[in-house]
C-alpha cells in the first residue's frame, strides 16, 4: 500500500509540474520571433561559461561561493533523492548500496558534506537578506511577495537538509542495532553527531522518526518542484537556455522593424512588387510585442538586484530600476498565463505593459549605457525591453519627450541634430584651413 500511495503522489506531482511547464512555454511563445546570429558552438560555450561555471558571479566572493555550494549541492544531494524515489517505488531500503559497494560510501559522504554546506550557505543568505539587509534587496520593488519568496526558498532548503540529517541519524542507529531491513549501508560523517539525541529511543520509535523524515523530505522535494514555476527560483532551469540564446551583439542595438524595412524598400524601388506589411506594432506596447527572448529574460530574473545597483539613472535618484522592468514584465506575463489557465487562449484584455505596469518616466530615464546587462549573472537584457517600449512611444504613439521631438525636426529639416543649415556644416574647420 505504501508503494501505491508513493507512486500516486509521485506521478501526480510530476504531472502537475509538467502541466505548468507547458503553460509557461505557451506564455513565453506569445512573444515575437527571435534568433541570435552567433554559431551554436559559441552559444554552447557561453552557456557552459556563464550558466554552468557561473563566471559572472565571481565579483562578489561570499555570495558566489555560497551560491556555488547550493548549485553543486543540488546535483550531489539529488543522487540520494533518486535512491529515495527508487526505494519508494520498489519498497526497498537503500537499494543502490549492494550494487555500488565502496562507491555508495563515497556517494553518501559527498551528500552529507554538501548537505552541511548547503545548510551553512542558506543561513548566510538569510543573514544577508534579513539581518545585514544588503541595500539591493530592500529597494522599492522588493516589498511583499519578492522577499517572502526568497525566504521561503531558503527555509525550504534548510528544512529539506534537516530532514535528511534526521533520517540518516535514525537509520544509523537502526543499522547499529541490526533492525531489519536497516542493514549496514553508507557512511554518514555529519548525521552521526545527531545520534546521541535519538539513542535512548526504542526501535519502533526510531523507525517512525526515520520514515517520517523520509516522507517529509520527498514530499518537500515534490512540493518544492511545483513551487518553482511560480517563484524566482525558476532560474535554476531557465538560466541555461537564457544564456544559450543571449546575443553577443552590442546591447543597445535596435532590431530592424519589418514594417519599416518594407516601407524603405518600397521607396527605393526594391519591393519587387510585394505589398508593404502594415500589420504589427512598431516597437512594443504589451508583452506580446516583445521577443520571446525578452519574455524568457523576465522569467529567468533572479531578482538579485545587481542590475539596479549599477544603474546610473537609479543611483542618481531617477525612477528607473532595471530589476523592476523585468519584474513588471513577469507580472504582466503571469496575468496572461492565468488567463491561459482559465480559458485556454489569450485575448487582449484592455491592459498593457506600458502604462499599466511600466511608466514612460521609467523608460526615458534610461541612458542605454548597458551597465545592467553587463552586471547580470545570467545575461538578462532589460535594455531590450526598454528600447522596444521607447520605439512604440516614438514611432506609433508619437509621445516622445519634447527634447527628442526637436531632434527629429532638426534631422528632418537639416540632416543633423542641430538647427544649422547643411551649407554651414563645415564652417568649424575654416580656422584650420587658414592656419
């Protein structure tokens, strides 16, 4: 009966997770087409360097080391989780031990060490957020759900690790007492320090504790799996495709708009009889006008705030926060995703990213310096979203700031940003000729 219950719980959790992943994929694919121009080999190497080896986190050694510990610990500890799943389905106990021999001892020792390191790393992150109060974690947009989400993740990681320690400690005592099926298997250098707390308990009580910790850990893992699609922790999966599809082109480069290209080709007599494409928005008003890579960026954001911390506009008191741009984009996407969940399709709802979530004041405060892109550990590009919104305001809504409108008039009338006739363009060099 326990095996049947476990199989039902496992399949249900995986099914729910798969459904939400599919829903997330549908939401991201609402964006416009996108494809980087560099070769697949360069993309694979970039993903290896940035996502796997976390090259861009090394400027902050404490955070980088703690994050690396949790990252590697995720893979090492999950070897033990895989065994837990096999045991749950087969009704066995430490099913891998007879087949791996001394390698099983090495696996359990490595898992124990990384469990302890993950515990310490999670405590460090909690301390930085809630006691030291690192400034970039306490800006205007980091109110309510974002800090709660981060703390839920860290406390969950601590709880999962503690459950494994308790399970292993009770297991070792039962092995020492030769209570079946707890036969000698594995080496647990950290959990054994907890054994004195349980040594006075009866065999039956120890079995209850071991089983309760076993179920607590695996149910916690499955619950956490289904929490991830609604959390900033989604980056543990999306960082890899996001770095793979990142562009190596200059970060402020504007994409050519097909509608404008068609008009220019027609005016130059290069249209070859084809009609001008008039459909589509110039720039972006809502998330569906952005590229799917920008939507992937929004879901990949870890809310670490490194982009906002280096943004010159934000530092000088402007309203712009690159992190908020991404968080607002994701909030709008989540609203659309909920509609897809309820109705199975998306129809415009009268709201838009520009205006309802992001204000013109924010996007025009950007200096397009690209500091936010260079600071991001996973190659997210908030600037692409900002520029697309600017394109819409300028080319479709005709709501550019007055200073830009003066520039546009000067370019149209004089061919330069300054209100000077073309005939006077070379006057500044007259003194050089006379010399």
